[in-house]
């Protein structure tokens, strides 16, 4: 979990985050808010593995996040990633 507070987009921050297998993310943080994420990996059988990542960014006091096609009504941005691997 992290808390961030900047003067705006021009003073944004970047932070490395773990992700699903063979992947990572470096999201941008600006204004004031909170972010947290969970990673889960599970070997269902000897040949199948599953990875799950759930992340959420909360901007208290905002009713609109982003702009253009990335615009979100509300103060929360949620991301979900699922990956499965089958070993032959």
C-alpha cells in the first residue's frame, strides 16, 4: 500500500510494481491518493499454474479520473490481470 501526493501531473511519480509472470508495471502517480495491489500465484496441478493481480488506485475527493478515452467517472481505478500457464 502506498500514499502519494504531488503538485499535479507535471510533478508525477513512477514506481515499479511486481505483476503476473514475465511482466511488470510502472504506473504513474499524481495529485493525492492511495494505491495498493495483490499478487497471487497458484499451482493447480503439476502442469497448470495461475497468476492473478488485482490493483486499485483511489483518489479521494475526485469525481473524474483521466481524460479522453481513458476517462473514468468516479474516484477509483481498478485493474485485474489473470494469466495461466500450461506446461507440456
